[in-house]
C-alpha cells in the first residue's frame, strides 16, 4: 500500500491514517485469529520449520509484532525519532504460549489504535539497519507503517 504523503490536506491525511490503521489492524488480527482458531496447543508455536531453519510460528509472530511495536514506540517517544528494527527481544513468552501470543498481539493492536490516529504520515525518522553492514536511512512514519 502506498500513501501519498506530501501535500495531503488534513482531511486526506486523516483518511490515509485511518486506512493504514485498518490494514495494520487486519494484519495483526490475522495473527490473533491464527493463535485463537488454528493452533490447538502451545507446542505448535515452537515446532521448527522444515523450510526455514531455526524458524517457528512463535518466532515469526513475535518478529511481525515487534516491527509494529518498535515503530509505535519510536513515534511515541520524543524527537528526533530513531528506529532500529534489529533491536528486538527474542525468546519471549509469546513465542511458546498461545495465551501470551494472544495478549501481546492484542496489546499491539490496542497501541496501534492509540498511536496511529495522532501520528503524522510525513513525520521524519531515521532508520538504522544492519544488512549485514550498518546502514542509516531517512524515512517517515507513513512509509514505515505502510
């Protein structure tokens, strides 16, 4: 999804933020639905993938959730906004517990609903990444949430 960021009127920006919130919420809610309606045991969160060595459903769900939460934490802090997706906590309860996964994902959805409506799509931020070499890029909240 690409949002037109520069030149949006306040009404257009509000509409764009609402749409980004809706899509982001749908993505996270799909993860909640997987945990609640498809997984039948905590063990399923920790089964290692035969296609992606070292990967599990629990790790994948945590990884996806972390990207949203890191962005929301960044934009909720004081400027200048600096975002680093590589700073994630691993081996969290949500990787091995359906209840913890459900709660963590629902908390992320709630945080989205609080933060996104008050954000600006064109809010600049600095993105630090390791690719495997350290990179520093300029981005915006709108670009990162879309």
